[in-house]
C-alpha cells in the first residue's frame, strides 16, 4: 500500500513534476493525466491539492518569487555591500532553480500562467529593478560611487551582468555550486572596484 504524503510535500511534488513536464516536453504535455501518471496518484487526488491546473502554475511562480526575495531584508552594510549580497544571492537562486527560470520568463509559459501569474512575474522583475536602482541611489547619495557614474545606467548594467553570468553557464551541466560562488564573487569584486569611490 502506497504511503500517503503530507499535503505540503505532495503539493511540492506535483509542482516539481509539472515543471519537469513543461521544461522537457512543452505545455502540450501539461495535462492532469500526465501529471497523475508521473506522480503515481489519481487525477482526482491532484485536484484535492489544487483546484485547477492554473493553480499548479501559480504555486510554482509563487514558490520562485519567495526564493527570489527571501532574506533580502537581512542584507546589511553600506549600500554597495547590500548590492553585492543581492547580486550573489540572485545568481545562486537562478542556478538552483534553473528549470523554472528556463520556462518562467518565456512566452510559452505566459500562456498557462494566466493573468495573475503574468502579473506576479512582471512584479518580480520590477521589484528586482527597484531594489537595485534604489540601492544604487542610496550609494550615490552617500557619496560611495565614483564621479560620473549614473545609478540609472548602472542598474541596467548590473542586472544585465547577473543574466549574462546565468546565460553563459546555463548549459554547463558540470557547474558546481562552489564554482558558481567563485564566479559570482569574482564578478561582484570587479563591479565593486569599478563603481566604489576609493577613500
């Protein structure tokens, strides 16, 4: 007899299986029957945990949103140091959730995310942009940035740098977390040298 999993654990399993189906086979295979088969439960059991298939997608999106911003209130130090903590954490989250990242910002995914899901994804982008921009403004106002550096331009460059690191190693299956930390730390060290005013 199959052991019944706790509801939270089962929901996570259904979400993970769903994400795997979408990543590996596309949204055409995103059916209750396919999910049930892979989770080894009935279709009815899926809908005891989620009201609709769209709710599964929303659960995935909200889970990633939580990981994106978890702990950001604990960033400490001056604005440049806080930005460095954000930079390294964001790269780590992107890599640890690369399957979700590969699909979440795609046009294909927006078709099944629904208006609420699309709004959350848009808000995640805007929240990241606002955090980086406001932190750079704080650094500028505190006199921590080198002369001639503009927070607006730096915001685009720093967010682009995060995506560049992610994209350049996206298909490197041998990438270890230790290597990733070294790359992101080295990249941030370079950024800090470029932007921080020397006392």
